[in-house]
C-alpha cells in the first residue's frame, strides 16, 4: 500500500502538467479546439479509402507518395500530403488513433501552426535522411541499401513520433519521452527497415530543435541575470509587467 502514494506522485510529476494543459485547452470548446487534428484524421481516412480503389491508387501515389528515387523538387512538393498517406500494408485504424491522440494533444499544448511545423519538420527529416542514407550505402551504419530508394516514406508515423517527443519535452514528461525514443530504437534493432530509420531521423531533428530551444532559454536567462541591476543583486524579485486582462506578460517564441 505504501507504494501507491509514491506511484501517484510520480504520475503527477510526469503527466500532471500535460493533463492540466489538455484539460484547460478542451474546457468549453471540446472538439472545436482540434480543427487541425480532426482535419488530419479525416484526410488520412479519405486518402486510405481512395488509394485502395482501382481508380484512386495512382493519383494518391502521384500526389503524396515520396520515394528517395524521386527528384528532390518533386519529393518536396509531395511531402505535405505524404503526412496523410498511411502505409498500405498496415491497419489504418492504428494510424488514425495515433493521429487523433498525438496530434490532438500537440494541438492543444502547442497550438495549430506549431504542431503543423513540427510534424512537417519530422517528416522532412525522414525524407532527406533516406536520400543521404542511400548515398552513403549499406557499408556504414547510417547508410541504406539502394533498394530502399523505391520504398515509399513512412507517411504520418514520422510526424507522430516527432510530435510525441517534442510535446514530452515541452511538458517536461521526460520518462514518457525517453520511452518513445527507446521504443523507436528497439524497432530498428528488431526490424531494421527504412521506416524505422526515418523514425529515428525524425527524433534526431526534433531533439536538435529542443536543444536549441533550451540553449536559447538559458542564454536569455543568463542575459537577464547579467542585466538585472541593483534589484537582482539585492535579492528582490525582478519586475514583471502586468496586463489586467491577461495576467503577467510573457515572452513567446515560435518553438
């Protein structure tokens, strides 16, 4: 019985901030707070139905299927839609559930445009890695066999993985973020394929963004301490401007 309070405290430390932000974001708005997520789910389902039709497979491939053998300009044009092209050999319900959960949490916690930017960054990182890996060849660890040039990119899964890691970083859910990364590493160790490698590339790209964000925050904080004046040196808290409608003024950034 003594373990229960400890587990509860650990859960609150890990997910308390995240759950509070999600609850506040959905309060009073419900599904209306998730326009991007609902659009992504609907678009993915529509693309899945379309590409399984005899008349729809080729248009979906032409508009949203990205392969490393494609010219780079064509791959970049197809990449936005490729976020919503699920794999043909996997159950679409799993992809829809992942998008609904991860995109939904990200949209509430990060905002619509930041969520879309991180998702696109993660997908683009996987797309570019495939080209670099094939150029390096299978003799090196990050390299890929030439046959992978004809394999379609991961679709929404790289975006989901990248968003999950980024949200965990922003909400300080360190254990959960570590589990996501560990799961992707195990995936590559168990079944080393292009999809797994692209997931790792997406994670690396997002971690770089997280690292830059942390570095900028520490640098900004150090500059604030250095320019704190007599108030900071005397131990008094720094002055904060106040907006009577919104509360304390806060600096915001894109990331």
